C-alpha cells in the first residue's frame, strides 16, 4: 500500500477512513456532471486533502526507492479533478475517474479488513 504507517490497529483505522473518503470522493467526482458543485467547501477540503496525501505518499515512496506508486498518482489525479470541479470545469471522463477512485477505496478497505 502507498500509505506507510507503523503497524498497529489505529493505523488500520486511519487507512480504512482514507478508503472511505476515497469512496466518497469517487462518488462526488462521478456525479459532478449532474450537480453544480462549483465553489463548494467540501470539494475544496477534499481537494487539499488529496493533494497533500498524494504528495506525502509520493515522497514516502521515493524515500523507499519505489518510483511508481499508483495509489499516490490516483490521489493527485483526484486532487486535480476536485480542483477542476471547484472552478466549474467538469468533463465526461470524470465518470470513469470517479469509478476508479471509488474502486481504489474499496480495494483499500478490503485489503485492510482481510489481512491477518
């Protein structure tokens, strides 16, 4: 996983919450063509959250000499989509990107809940 924490139950909770927020933001991006979310404060909070999460995750991956982290790249794409939605630019590809982000969240929660 791209979110590097120390081992423990509290970190499982944090990663599960990140997965839940992934699902919520994927749904927001997916339905952004049907609803006017321009200048919405929750969209701006998600935008900043995913921008910093993606940069942090990329930095941690580079530090571990893993130069391709697909989860961090999806987080940055999520931040870019949220920025575009915030400023009123919504494209048809956002439905595909929203589905990918929601699936990423489902996979994250599934991997945390099924580990031994």
